[in-house]
C-alpha cells in the first residue's frame, strides 16, 4: 500500500502517558536553548576572526581552522551522537554534550595560543554533535504526536535558524563592546543555566536497552563524515580539482561506502539501512540537505556583501539581517498552523518556492544597492520560505521513524542540514570566485564581488526549485489526494 503523508505523521507515542503540557513545554524550551547555542556557535565566531588573529598571532590557515575544527567535529560525530542518545539515554547525552560544549567554551575563551583555540573549537564541535540530536529527540519523546508535536518541532526549527541568523549580530555586539573572548565565554553562563534546567526538567528515556553500540559502524561513519567535511572545507583554500582535495573527498566517500557494506551485514547496526525505505525519511533528508545548502550560503554572502560592498560595519551588518532572522522564526512558527490545511508536503514545496523567489530577487543585487531593495526585501522572502519548508520536512522525517530510531533520525536530520550547509557554501563560494574578475594590480574594487555573488544567488535559486520538484515527486502524498483518486 502506498505511504501517505498522514501515515507518516501518525506515530505511536513512545510512552503510555505523555507528559503534562507545562512539563512538556519546559522540555521543549530546555532542548531549544541547547540547540540555539549549538547553531549560534557555527556563525558567531566569524565576526571575531580578525581580533583573534591579531591577539593570538594566527596565520591565515590557522584562522581558517578556528572555523573548520568546529565544523568537521560537528558533522563527523552527529550520527554517532544521535544513536548514542537512543542507547544510553537522551537526557544523559544532552548533559554530556552540553557539559563538553560549555567546558570547551571556557578553554577557548581563555586560550593564549592559536593551537589552544583550535583544539577548544574541535571539542566544542564534538559536544555539539552529541547535544544537537538529543535536543530534537527529547522534544519528540516529550510531546505527543500530532499538532502539538508539530508546533514543538516548529519552535525547534525556528530557534535553530535564529541561532544561525543571529550569529553575526551577537558577535558584532560582543566584539565591539567587550572582546573576541566573549564570543566564546558568553556560552558559559548560558550553558550552566541550561544544565540546571535540564537536571530539573528533563526525564531520562532510552529505546535501545540491552543493545550494544556498533563500534565498527561508529568508527567508519564518523571517519567518513569527518573526512568528507574536511575535504569540503579545504576546497576554499586548495580548490575542487587539487589532488589533495579529490583524494580527501574520495576517501570520505569510500569510508561511507564501506560503512554501508558493514551495516548491511551487522546484526545490530548503528544505522538500519531499511530506514531509508521510508519515503518520508529519505526524501525529507535530501530536501533538508538542499535547503541547507542554500541557507548557509545566504548568511555568508549577505554578511560579506553588506560589509565589503555596501561598507557596513560588523554591527550594522548584523542589525541589517535582523529582519531576515525574524522572518525565518515567523515562517517556522507559522508552518504548524498551515500544515493541517495545506499538507506537510505541499507546504514544504510552497516554502521552497517562496525561498527561491527571494534568492532570485537577491541575484539582482548591485554595487550601490539599497537596504530595502537588496537586503530587507529579498532577505525576508528567502528566510520566511526556508522556515516554512524546514518545519514540515523535519516533522515528516522524525514522525516516520520508529521510537527506537528517534535519536538516529534526529542525528540524520541534523547531519543533512550541516553537511548540506558546508557543501553548499563551498560550491557557491567556488562559483562566486570563478565569476569575480581577477585583480591585476592594487586593491580589489568591492564592486567586483557583485557578479560572483549574483551568480551564486542564481544557482541557489535553481537548487531550491529543484528541491521543490523533488519534494513534489518523492514526499508522501496527502491522504485526501489519494482518496479523491480512489
């Protein structure tokens, strides 16, 4: 029997009795606070990089690794972190991940040498990879399936998107008023508060009692994802065709290929490959990867355009993107109210198309663009559309999984978004660089960046249109449509 959208959203509750509403929303708020910290740290450091370089004497390569160490550890350990929350407990992994993240923030904020900062960022990424899947799994376990869970996932999506969007603004304020160290140290009081809330409000739950961790699978998938992430981030420096880049990318893909072979023959695999037979899980994750590839690039290019071309200060650039940040929150929170009338699949398609319209508008940017025409208007459309799309996609993916795979699917959703963002940013940066006129002498003219940025936004437009078509064809169809056809 064909799978329908309503089938994919009907999941038996993980416990006989769900938590009372106030307790459930305390869990949601705690989990969302953890997710906000994780996503914020992906982007908040960008503004502080020049100050870090001056204070610690970092080379250009060392500065790049301040970002890459976090991204590689985050992407590489995400699936392992998701499965660990199923086997060892969602609350335990949340506390462990948040504790690691907070401790590493202290070490990074107090670093006196460049290598100390890079090492702290790697540990931060590891803590984030353990913490992030647990946040979504805690929410799906605490809130009963249905409209309430969809609203909770919408809140989780909105908070995560807002964390990434607010990074430039928060970083600019902290660097201007205090110092670069507070970009990391600010995580400490917030992390401690969230730890206390987690100890008081979260209940332990696990679904893999008696199961053992698939160690070979864990090693292979972590090594494969980390190697692939390393290859992607290296493209910015070495290019896509450099032998070192190609070998790294192929090595990561080969490790993931071996992982698939091992999982197919293991009695208790880290990842049951049959999970991808569920259309909602496989299609939603591919769509999340494609949407993430566009949204991560949007924040990078918009921030750079505002500062390098329009001559905004870091703080002004952060303030200019606040409306876009708010629009993704509004889109994510509006989605659960629209899903019953429109359908999860249809809303995801509409959201992707609205986002594509914003990217197409943004591709008309000029060197003398105005705030209203080249930042505010297209930014609101881009982010509102992606907020509308991501919430139903996350709801379809997580609601279609068996309770025993909830942590794994949550890790998969986060991995798809993170790897999509890293891949999209690398590809779009390469495209933008190829379309930027070469500088023969003297300082580059800021307006020379505009053609490359415009092309990157046009490519992102095509990616989102392709994502909309994929969702229309692959995601489960609404039940009422199936009934009319019958």
